[in-house]
């Protein structure tokens, strides 16, 4: 990463387009291959760190996508599809399909795929082909939802319904979380919910009283970037906090062929967001099959867990708690360290 060689006019324009929610109306905002290369090395790489967190969690849960093709919808520079293939091994996948409303993006994503996985078959899929595609593999979607008008969201949902598995990552806002929950609820009868949930029941965030909460977590960036003057100068110039990588995600696998509901076992729950730290204690939102509740944890009860929760590099926010009322008096990470 060398911020001096970046095209800042292009990055500023892209960032403003994304930030101001103009992406839907901006049309094809990729103007050149260079736009995609600049995005890929910077904002795209940060999205890749969110994917790394999601894929790490999937591996820890012991889940893999079914063998077959991968389709990266709204591929941009191709970061999502490539991260999935790298995480599970190119030999697991028969082909990488890319689709984007921008032909420049599709070309760039295919170029990057050939660079990284020279023997993997690749192809672009036209919009017309998507309309009837039965995908005997995995649909990958990343940071696309807020660019789609309602009719295209419905088409994407219909495409998801014709896939064997779906891995979908969005930016982690209240609105994105709500959209992903709607996808989860629409597909829950035909698919098992692999993650982020620890259960396959209705989403607890839909229960009355939980409207202000949303399902999101924070990905840990690679520690080395904080010692990398290129990344720190990039962050200063771009006005971004390198530590803050919120994301919401959803992973589904078609029934049958998968268990009724995949691990973790009953009793495991997910922390939403990050804990709120106070003197000697912290509070967190805990989501399980039975409730979304606020839990309090005293440092003196669980010093090691307290320290790891306070450490922002905590990657997989799954826990088994023993509680009395709203206070956790014992707890462990899940899966337990071996
Ligand atoms: C914010 S970028 C994300 C790119 C990539 N998925 C990532 O995570 O880095 C959104 C992408 O969605 C594409 N896109 C927007 N609307 C689309 C549509 N209706 N059909 C296909 N792609 C679309 C854009 O061209 C852009 O490449």
C-alpha cells in the first residue's frame, strides 16, 4: 500500500458515492480499470478483511460451502468471490461466475481471478442468464443491497432461492441488518441458517421491543496494518478509522443435504455489536434461540473472558454463558480452544 501512487480523485469520488448513498442512482460508477484497481487495493481490501472474519467463523463452525460453482453477484473488483475460494481451496469449486451491472467490473474481477487461481474456470454471467439460473453451488453477495431498487432486490432473492448455499456480507448498519434478516426469514423454510445465528428459529430481533438492536459485528483488521505507514497514511488521507470494520452477514445452506440445523449446539449464543465497557464490568447484547437480552459481566467473576472481550481483536463472538438473571457468572468461547 503506497498512498502516494493512488488515484485520489477516483477514490474520493467513489467514497462519496458510497457514503452518501448515491450508489443506486449513480449508475455505473466504475469509469475505468484504474478505478477498480484503486478500489481493490484500498476500500475493497478492507471489505476483504470483513470476509476474512466471516470465513474464519465458518471454518471454526466446521462449515464449508457445497462443492460446485461460485457466483459473485455485484462482484466489483471481485474481492468476495476470491476470498471465498481462497478460504476453502480452489479445488472445491468447479467454476467462478461473476456478474455486475458494470462490464468493466466483471472484466477486472475475472482478471484478478485468473491472477490468483490460474487453473480455475471462470466466466461472466449476463443479467438475462441470471433470471432462470439454477445455481448448483454458492451465491456470494457483498456490499450490494443498498444499490438495488426493490424489483432487483426481489430478483436477487429469487436467485438466492435457486442456489445451494448463500454467503452474503453487508456493511453492518441497522438498515443492512434489517434487510438481511428479511432475507433470512424469507428463505428459512428452504434453507438452514448456518450463521450468524446459533439457531434456526425466527430471528429474535423481530420480537417487539428489540427494534433498536441490529445484528452486526466488527471484523479485526490484520494487526500488521497498524505498523504499516502506507495504511496509516491512507487512513488519514481518506478520513477513515482503520479499526472500525462493522459488518452484517448471512450464510444459508439448502435443505436437505444439510442437518436440520447445523452446529453450534443449544446453549451457544452470539454477541451483537461490541461490549460496552465500564469500571470493573461490561455489558453486552446476547442473541440466542430464546432471547435477545442484555448481559452484565463482572471483571472479577471472569477476568480472562473479560480481557478477551475488551480486546477488539476478538474474532468470533460466540459464547456459552451461565447466567443468573442478567448477570453472567461463568462463560466460555465457542468453539472451546483445543
Ligand atoms: C459497493 S460495490 C461492492 C463490490 C464488491 N461486491 C465488494 O464487496 O467489494 C457494489 C457493486 O454492485 C454492483 N451493482 C450495483 N447494482 C447492480 C445490479 N443491479 N446488478 C449487478 N451489479 C450491481 C456495482 O456495479 C458494484 O460493482
